C-alpha cells in the first residue's frame, strides 16, 4: 500500500480537520487539534508507518507555538554584509555530536568552523543525561540507531584513551522480577508465570540482543544474580547480563572533543546565533549569524533541539522535533559501593518511546536514578516538579529496596530531541544540495557518538566533499590533572613546586586552585564552565562552600569585578552590589 493511502487511513475518522502531503517519503501535516498530546500522538502514528522517513507536523494546537520557538532569533536583515571568513564546512551546534563531527573533520586538509549559540560547548542535551554507553539491545534491528549504537559502543575505549577521558565498561543487568508482567499475572497460573519469567523471557531478550549484534550476553539465575549485584531485590527471578555496556562523563567528553578539534585548527564561534542562510539556487553559500556571515561549501546541521528550526531557515525542513523531557536524581558518591552495573527492571508492556531508565553508576563514583520520559511543548523546559522526584524514588526503589535515599544530593532534567520516526536522521537534505542533517539524536546518542561522526563524514563525501588526510593531525589531548586522583607523594611534589596544588578550594571533590587555574587557561570564563571541567561544586554541598572561593579566583584571573562573575550565561551574575571583602 502506498504511503499516502496509509496516512489517509491513520487520520480518517479522527475528530479533527487534518490534511497532508507526501513528498519523497516526507509527510507534511496541516490542520488543528485541541490538545498537545494529540499533536504528539498523531505525529508519532504517522512516523510509525513503514516507508515514512520524516514527519513535518504543522498541526496547530493550544500551547505548541510556532516552528520558531520563543526566544530564538528569527530571520533578520543586514548581517550578510559582515564577513567572518570562508569555510569548507560549517557545523551548527556545539553539543557532543557537533564537537565529534568537528574533530573528525579536523583530520583532513579543509577549513572547518563550528557555530554555537551558547557561551560554551555541552549546554544542551549533552550535559543532562546519565552518561550511559548503551550496548545496542533496545533499537529495532532495521534502524540507523541500532547499527551506529553497536559500532559506536565498540569504538569507545580508543576514543576515550586518545582524549584522556574516563570510561568504564561496567556492564548492565536487565532484571526480570515478579513485577515484570504484572498486568498479565492474573491471566496466567502462577507456576507458568514464574517459569516464563525465569526461563523463556530472558532467552527472548538475549536473542533480541544477538540479532541486533550485541555480543557476550549471559542469562543469570538464582545466586548468580546476587554474586554480580549483592543488594538488588530478592524478587528478581532472572537477569540478562550485557558486558559491553559502559559509562562516560558526557560533558567532559564533549569538552575533550572541542579542545582537540580546536587544537587541530577548527574555528569555534560561541554566543553566535544562526539567523538565516545565503542561498544560490539549491545550495547554501553562507551561514548568516547575528555577528556576521560565514561563507561555506557545506553545512552540517547538528543543532539538536533546534535542528528543525535551522533546517526551516535553510529551506530544508524534513522533520519536526517533539521535545521529550527526562528527570534524573543524583546521589552522593559515598554510596559508590551500592551499584556495580547499570541496572534496569524489565517492564512489559514497555514505554513506547523510552527504554525505561534505571540505576547507573557514574565514572566519578556517584549513582544516578532515571530518567523519566515526558512529552513537553517547550523545548527549553528543564524544570523538575516534586511529583517527578517522588515518582523516580518509588519506581526504582523496587530494584534496590534498602538503598539509603538520604544520599540524594541533586535533581536535574534534560530534553531529548526526538523526531516522529524515532530514529537518527543523518542524510543530505532533499532540496538543498550541500546541507547535511544530523538530527533526531537522542538515546542511544551518547553510545553512538564516534560512529555518528564517521557515518556523517561518509555522507559528506557522497555529497561531493573532497577530503585529503592531514598528516599533521594530532588526535591526543590531556585532561586537567586532578589532586583527588594523585598519590600522596605525587601531590606533595606538586605542592613543593606550586603551592596552589595544596590550596583545596572544593573540599567535597578535592579540587585545588591549580586545577581551577588550568580550566580558566583552557577558556572557562564562568562558574559553571569551571565546574564542568574540574567538578568543583559537584559534591555533597552542591556549591554552598566553594561558590564564593571559585568566583574570587575567576574574578582575579579574568581581571573583572566579583559582581561580574557569571554562573553561565550573560545576565547570570551571582552577586549584586558590594561583595564581602571588596572595597565599596
């Protein structure tokens, strides 16, 4: 059956006046609906149709707003006259994907620029996730997600070793308990129910993983489970162990990719918003920003939550982002011994668009619970309601019933950039010859990062970009040395040479003044930029002890008044007026 006939069947009988158009397997929807949930539901059902490669959802509804979200600069006049240089490739978006693409392109003899509307890298999706490097079990076998997840996961050791970023392959356990199919329990005799959960279901999960290409999957039962995780619930009947699951610090990896890209010649433009494009026929010849125009031969759209906005400005929109918020809870690193693997309790039926979240260790010793999955109309909404915290506490307590919840130190939310096809969109634009989409990158995006970068460069080659290797490329990068990780003797020698190594500014994370100075020398010009690079302020007290001390160092090193030290963005200063210790 043709795509248009399938779409017509989906919308026929709905209590709304909806029209559609199908062009090159892209479905455009127009009309009106009453609720935002209907807007999401209809878009998702169209995206599920076999053969549909994108859904442009222009249905109007209360609370959705326009394609250009509030606060984003629309097309403007006059910026085209200010020339900022000519480039072979301009990347839009400074998240982990944009920075990985920049590093991959820096291996070749071309001129590359990256444009980011925020003051630093990693200020969108890349900073607000649990850092899990998924093994590739969840994506459907025919999806781009699956192939890039499997390949990307395998590439992580080499990538993180080159960039001096901590990575651990901790493995994961998918726990099957008496609650796994609770909704079906009343229809199945208890012995058969438990037999299915203990023997049949773990085999099905294992086979799905093997079909996807996941290696070395094991099935655990009885004491084998508690030998792996001593403190998991006694209700567990079986478990599927996947050794290839890893964990990484997502914003530290993004920063490392940025630093290595810059070292190899990529130009970065921060606090620079894309407002339009210079077009000649079906090609982009310039990226117009609020600071001027960058000439270009190719454009890579890695703008995350705003990728559909950027595509619209270029006349290349083929999808709509529907934001999906996830809330996570962070626990004190003193609880480090409670979890060794990434843990998830299997629930059937599963969430239609989420793997369900779980409990994960981090590379720094903390434990994270979550995330949730909630469709939201505002892609800037990272608020957290008390009800969501309670929901996570209740939901994951079934995995670790005795877990000391008083170790909870912080909550946060991130927003995923989902498209209605629920797959990665990495392909040349149909109507703009030199515009590459790298969009819809949600979980398992972190796991797929190195493979996404390679795959995207191959697509650029297919589009005509000529790439000759640059023999001067240096893929190595050194991270900031950390006092907390040094042997006592090594630290003492450092202090003898430089007393600032002995000035511990953040006592929770044992961060020295020397580390903060290194972060500032690398370009950190706000409190949060220093925090992401050093972990100062990320400990148990959550900045209450070290905020002023770090701000004083930033003030001194940048030669600015203390009340001009920013948390992150412009107009986010901490202090108002005279600060203790300053002259009035």
